[in-house]
């Protein structure tokens, strides 16, 4: 019995059928290559198009981190470069009322149980004292410090509520230019404890002025047994609980020379950070 290869076109030799099949493969490869070439060409045209857009001018080109280690290129110029001293008012609660009506009543504030029954007057006195010190020192920046620490207050921070009250309370004497004083007030809205009130306010001063303060005035005391609040489980839990909206501060970027201190957690919880700090130049002068 004979076996032969099937040929759909008996009139054509088998080798011609094979040549036709090979030609179809070559044509498919050529079409694929041409298609890829068109895609690459379109890609190059798009890239060149974007290079001519305004935001691709030389002044907007990416800047090396080594050239601007303080990330100042992503921030506008400092608005108060002439200020030298820092005044901190640390927030302890959040005011939810409107205006001054019943401002001293506890039900207009988000308070801890131990703060109820008189602490509100103390908070208001802190605000008044901060504004008073700012009035007395034309070279001072007043920073209200305190994060979004209370879930019931929503995204309103301690610092923001203090700032609003400072603008609302009748704290300035008639001869003062209120806009000049309020222009030297700002907020720091990431701090969760006293240590961060201090450190983050210094960073906030740097963001606003472009340099570190020569003096700092506040009533803050560092923790005795765990200065940086990174060992004691109670302090860590408190810090986590006071960040219900999962906020992350930006000061590693805007304050790079303090990033080591911000992240500092020594084995000995009472060890003091020993590296040189930016404001030590004021001390040595």
C-alpha cells in the first residue's frame, strides 16, 4: 500500500504549496515589525511633545537631592525669614463651638474625663499668653501645636482649634495691628505628645522662616523616664491612639537636618541625643 502527502491542489506541485506557506509567514513577520516600528515612532513623538511643554523648561526639571538636601525646591520662599524666636502653645483639647458663645463650657470641647470641670480655662489662658508673648516680641513666630487626636472631632486638629480661638478672642489691644500679629501665627498639626509638640514646632518654624530658631519658649517638659517616648508601652500606645486618622508628618523632608533626632530611639531611654543640632550655632555665638 502506498502513502502520499495530501495536496489540496493536485495540479500544483508540493514545493509550490510550501513556498506559498513560507511567504505568508514572512509577510506576517514584516507586518509585525512595521507595527512595532509605528508604536516606537508614536512613543518618541509623544516624548518630544512633552519636552516642549512649559513645565519641562530647565527651571522645572527634576533636581537632585544632593543639590537641595532640605527639599526647599518644592516649597515657596519662606514668608517670615526675618523671625528668629519661637513661641509654642501646645494643644491639649479640641474646641468644636462657634465663636465665643459658651467658649468656657466643657460641652463645646472634646475633652478627656480628667480635663472636665475647669481645664478649659487653663487652655484659654495658654492661648492668651502665647499671643501676649508674640505681641511683645516682633521677632517671634507663634506656633500652635497639636494633631488630629480625637476621632469625635473629625479631621479638626488641636492646633487648628487653638488658632481659630486666638483669632476670635479679643486678645489684642486697640493700638495693635491685628493682621501683623496674626501673620506671625501658624499651626503644627502632627504632634501627638509633648515631645513632638516641641520637636515638630521647631521643624514648623524652619518651614515658615527657612531657618531654625535662636530661642524657644514653652512650658513643655521632656519625659523623665522615656525621653523620646519609644520604649514605654503606655507612651507608645497613647501616641498611636492620638493618631486616629493615620497621619504622617512631613518633617523628615522639610527638616532633614533633624531627621536623625526625629527617629532617635536609644537603647537607654534616658540617653540624650548627642549629635550636633542646627541651632547650636546660636548658642556658641
